[in-house]
């Protein structure tokens, strides 16, 4: 029985599932990472909907999503999550700074993709 089959049989908390996904990432198995990361993402987003003020601890849903979106270069998704946090913590300069940082990353990533597409067309 492989590990993904075992994860189907035994319910695993999404925070632990994130740790398992990170092991796959470190081992170079991007496909397995993405499969588990999508499950973690769904559960973390659900937790934010239940309690958007949950920003404490190393396993808070915002940090888990930040890690996933950083690895997968899904910066716009993290901006959307941060906008929800900003609604709960209006005027928090650290949230505003992160929103600006990730908007910048999203623009830079988009322009890198566009440059690569232009090279492919030549």
C-alpha cells in the first residue's frame, strides 16, 4: 500500500498533511506535492472562512497558504487571501505591506511568463 492510499484510509489534519506535502516537495515529487497541497489549500481556505482572525501559530491557515502559493507561484491567490485578512485587520501595516509585496511578485511573475512566451514565438 503506497502512502497516498494510506492517507485516504486515515483522516489526517490539514496541517499535518501540509508537512507531508512539504516532504514530497523536498524529495522532488512535484506531482505528489501539488495533489496534497490542493487538499491543504481547500481546508485552509475553509478555516479562514470559519475564523478569519486565526493568524497565530506556525500552522495558521494563512502561513500554510503562503507556503503553497510561494512554491507554486500563485501570488494572486495569496493577494486574495490577504485581502480577506485586511478586512479583519484594517489598517494593519504588515498586512498592507504583504499585499503590496505579493502584487509586485504577481506582476513580475506575469512579465517573466510573457518574456518566455515571446522567446518561444521567435
